[in-house]
């Protein structure tokens, strides 16, 4: 292989058949992809063990001689089974190989060697399935080799039935044997500063360590590689945005009049974030800012002030929301905050797909003519027929509800418009740095005064069955006081298909949750409450994702208008309308949800002067991961603290979700919790490198590593996040 061999296609390195198998199983295309398929753990050959003393489940090594060889076809399916019986002179053990008849050419009767593997059981006898082995001409050589290899780590790779770990190891060995010098992505001074080994040695030691002590330095080095590559790519994207020219949008009398009309003082966080956005809007490049804050923290107020600043110069703002109901609520909220004096000057306009054709056409004309300076809508804003006169600001509400392409479609309707992304799901610092590293992140932590707050209780009905009827008594008591309640279930129909319900559960995050079937669906809960004596006079309605959009919107509007007392729903209410009169949230099978989702659902209540009550109903036993999640939510209402806890409990795989649009796979060696400090260090190093060498002309190894990690399509996706 040449110097650039990491970029070599796998069909050139391993052959077309093997390359296609790796592509199907793991999405690998290049040598770099294969070498980035790191071992998930390491095994050891173990000490020499007599066959007579073997126990099932042990990882052992024995010195033995081939006693018999049998190759026979399988009975139930195509293929063959090669069975080898070996003996150490005292006991016997069977070796089993599936569809590997060619091994009988080596494993002939009388051949001696060392055999290593995990002891299994088959038909009342012990066996090795697909063991590692090395054959020798004499027992003394075999014994010496076994003793020398006793402490050599054996890499165990993420594998499939078609491509087992041992086969991946052989492929990697073949590739490493032919691998030439590797351009190091980390500059020499950075390696020295952080105690890293060179790239070639790191690959060798992670895949073929000669001792346990070699694994640590290799792991540390490759984590830094990954962190530096991703942080540099994100910072390059920020450079790209900042190379664009933006229309300055200075504030004026519109914003001043709005601030003067506010009947309350903005919180310190609202002021600080607002000032930062105001400065962004008059900067030399387009704003690209993420604002995170819990439900009710004032994100809409911050966004509206930005819209008024843009409107001062005749610029338009487009706010896209995930549902028709939420878009309508945003418009009403904006109109209410603007009041009769300011609203006519900016003409806030709603544009959604469910509007009557004539009304929608008139709204689209106001937008195209530039009369409507604030436009609120759903996916209808993305339509080719929707055009803007001067789109200056794009506001995306609940950004995780929109795909990359949808967000980019809206931004493309203007000339380098500013972008403001809002999320009510707090993002841990390390996740924000790793996934949204090209965005400037602002946080609104403080909540406006005057909120009654939320009390949260766990109802462990398996341990305390009497608490279950008390849950419904509390709901009826709240309704009797003129308040409303949500009852949230993890499925629509728990009885229809337990396995399908598990798949549809909103956030299934560990095996202990999957071990028991979902008990409560919307249909089961609705039947229970319809027959409950305390609910005889309570107005109840159901809501779930299989209902037509018009029906869902009608139900949510009726609930918001106070025409429904209890809404039994799936997680479609997670991002919904503001119902200040809703005081109670009951979550059934609460162990089916993740920490962040439980916190989001809880945020639907306690939004006004009415005290909030959240009851987490679960059958999860104490001290299980599922119960630990629920207890964490009950112990605090601080969403940022819960986001960190969620990351700690679940790992970043679920937390990152599909926000990693610009990265081919999820993180490989890096872990955002464990490696938080390393990520921060890598960001500092990446900033220093790019300040000195923006085009990476003097850092070819880093430039090539970014190119390998992010191909053209993936760079385009990253550019749109």
C-alpha cells in the first residue's frame, strides 16, 4: 500500500466480495473505515488448562492433538459442519466449524497445536465453536508458544452472524501488514503536549497489542484523533458561515416601543441572550445561534425581539413550528405580545397547509410582497410556492423535529439570512460542543417569577398497589377544582401487539424495560377511566399519532379551550400547545421513557399560576436502571441537571440521536461523558490550528483525516445543521 493507503477502497485491499460484505454489515468503504472499527473489548488466551478440568464459559488455551475429523452436511439448511475431536492424552474436546470444510486440510489426524476459545456446551458435551488455533510439529514448541501468548490480548470486535469477530481480526491483520506510513492528524507539538503516540503505532497497538499496557496509550491517542477531527470540521463550518456577508439589521423604534410595552421585567438571562442576538444581527456574517431553555423560560420572547430588530429595516422573519396547532399558538402569542399598536406595523401572518385555499393564497401574497414581516408556519413555508421579499431571519422551533434538508430549504429562500434555533430540551455542554460545535450556544436558565412550580411523585404500584387508585383520585380532585389533566401512555394499544408496542415506545433505553410487556396503551387507559366511578362526569378524550391531523388539531384546540377535562394521549403532547389551566400530568409505564422525555412531558403542566402535579406510575423494581431514571426526574425540576443525568445513564448514542447529521456514524472511540475534558482540549487545539492555518495547508494529515471522515455529501449535511 502507498502512503495514502488509509483512503484505499476496501475492494482494492481485500477483494470485491469481502468489501461488499463489510459495506452491507457496517457501511465501510475504505481501509480507514475498517481500521476505525475498534475492538469493543479484549479477551486473553488464559493459562494452559487440561481438558478434563474445563468449565463451560471459561476462556482457555489447551495444548492438544487432533484425534478425528468429520465433515458432514447440515440437516435443516444448506452448508456443512466440520467437527474435530482433539485430545491432550487424558480428555477429549470437540471443535466445531460451520461452512469451513477447507480447515480439514490443516487439521489432520495427528497434528498438534494450541487451541484457544470460550468453552461451550453442545449435546451434553463441551466444545469450542470457531476457536483460534496454531499448529506445530511437536508438543514442546506448542507449549512454549501457548505460554508466551498467555497474556497477549485478543481483540473482540463488534460483529454480525455473517462476519464474526475472528474474521474481522484477520481482515485487519491483512490490512495492517500492508499499511504504509500514516500521516498523523495531530501535529507533533500537540502530540508531545498531550502525551500521544504516533498514528501508525496507535493503530497497531489498538488492533494487535502485544500486552495489556499497550492498549491505554493507543486508546487515548485515537480518542484525541477523533475529537480533533470533529472539532476542526465543525470550526471549519463556522469559518465558512463567517466568510459569508450578511445584511446588518440594526434595532430601532420598533424594538424600543415593544420593550417599553412589556408589563414585566425581563430576566437577567433573557437580557443577556437578547443582547448577544442583537449584536449578532449587526455583525459581518450571518448569525447561527442555538438558544436552549426550558419550557416557559422566555425563548419566544427572545425570538420575537430578534424579529422586531430585523423588521426595522424591512426584513422578514420566518418561524417554522412542527405542528399546525403549535404554529397557531405561536402566532396568537406573538400578536398578544405585540398588542394593537405594534402588530399592524409588522403584520404577523400564519401560513399552514390546513388553511382554506383562499386564506392561504392571501397570506402567501402578503409574504411575497413583503407586507408580512413576521411569518409563522409549518412545512407550508417550505413549499416552492412560498416566496419572501427579503427573508432576513429564520427561526426554527424545536429543531430536532425538522430534518436538515427542511431547514436548509427555508434558509435558501433568503440571501444568507440569520438563523436562530430554539430548543426546550436542555443540551449538556459536551453534547453541544460535539454536535452543535458550529453554532453559538446561548442558554436561558432562570425562569420568570410567579410560577407555582411542579411537584413530582413516583407511584411504584408493584411495591404499593394502593397508590394506583389514589392516582385517579388525585386527578378527579384536580378536575373538581376546575383544572385539567394529561394522562400519557407509551403506546396506542398495549394489547394489539406487545412487541410492536415496545418498538413504538417513545424512549426505550435499556434491557430491563424491554423485559416486561407494556401494560398501558391509550385504549386501555381510556377504557379504565370510562368505567371509573369518579370519572362519570369528567369530560375525557383520547389523542394519538394514528388520528388524522385535522382531528388531532381539533382535540388539542378543544383541550386548550377548556372543553376537555382529561386528555389521554401518547407522546404527541410532548411538544404541544400551552394550557395554563392544566395542573396534572400522569405518566403510565413511566419506565418506558427516557429522563429528558419525562422532563419534557412534565413541562406541559405548572405553566401558569396553577400548581403543577406530576405522577410517575411504574412497576419497575427499585435499584434498576429504569427506576433510577424515574427517581432522577422526581428529585429535581432542573432540566439542565436532568440532561446531564440522562447522558450519564443512557450514554450518548441515544442522546445524540440523529443530530449527528454530518457524521457518517456515531462516535467511534470518543465518549462525550467520559471524554468531556478531552473534547474541550481538542476544541482549543483546533481553534489554535485554524487561527494559524485556516486552510490546513501545513496540516495535511488533519486535512486528510477530515476528508476521510466527512465525504462531500456529509460535509453538505454538516453545513446545513
